[in-house]
C-alpha cells in the first residue's frame, strides 16, 4: 500500500483564489480529495451516520418497503422523502440539502471551459474497484474507514477518516464534461479546467440518463464503463 495521501483542503474561505486553485489541482491530479470547514455542522454528519446504522439495523422487509438502495441519487426532497424509511429520513434529507450546497460551490470553482467543435472484485467483501457515474460524489466516512483510491503505478492509497471532513471525488460525468482534464479515479472499499480552443474532442455527446443506464448494466470492473462515451 502506498504511503501517499489524497489532498485535505480547508474550504472555509470560499473566495480565496488559493482554495479554487487547490480544488482544481486536486480534481485534475487526484480526482479525490477531502474537505474540512465546509459549513456542514458536525452534528448533521454525526446524525446521518447514526441514521445509516439504524437503517442497516432494520429487517429485510422494512428495507424493501423503504424502496431504497445503498446509493441515493438526490432528485427532489419529495422523492427522497417517499423513498427513505422514517427511521432515518429526516437526518438523510438534512445531510443531502447541506451537502448539495457544498457540491454547488465546488462546481463553481472547477473550471469547465471546454467548447467542442461539435457538441456531441477481486475482494470477497466490500465494493469492487470502480469509478463513479456522477459529476462529484460527496462521501461521509465513519470511523471504520476502508476507502482506497487508485494511485500511481497501480498502488492503492488509503483515505483515512478525518473527523468533520467530507470526501469529494470526481465522477465519470465530470471527466466527460471537462474533456478529460479532471479524471474520475478508480476506488474500492475493503471490509473492516482550461482547455485550448479547438482542442479535439475525446468524448462524444452523451445523454446523462443513457450513461447512467449503461453504468448500472455493468458490474464494477475498474473504469471500463466510461468507454461508452469515448469517440
């Protein structure tokens, strides 16, 4: 295992040009970073951790009735309210609303200035290596940890839980939107912006809904799914 570590960025001063530079550099070089002083209260983070534990403590029948998967795509508060079980609904919704603000601010500081000519596991337990389908993924780790990020020379870099931090990683959609400037990075869980004008496009026009459908039709196996959008 590599001794390297993904960047840890203090984003308390959103308007500081150094913060934007650090975010862009982390998104471009790593595709993964942690943020602290992000404005989401610690009690909100702790409440959603507790709510998640309560969800896993439900019976299989109660989970099925909740019509929820382990990964939630936040479309609207009403839709999310209809899907999450009452035991954890309020805490999850509060976390979603708070983290959405963080994502919007992060996206405002990630340069997307690409104008194409034609807009066109090996492990038995855990989550196999994969990249995410999203633009940015907001991940709250508990104290157990277990998140590993693909580094250089095929090494796996552990992302240690930092109290009060949120992990941010670039997804396939942002890699496509930036024409490859920002990279979605393979990661796994084990148990216990500025492009030159006229640059040749490397990704075709893709409807996000089509890409998501393709993504979930495939088993997690590295980044093979992003080939769907390549020219």
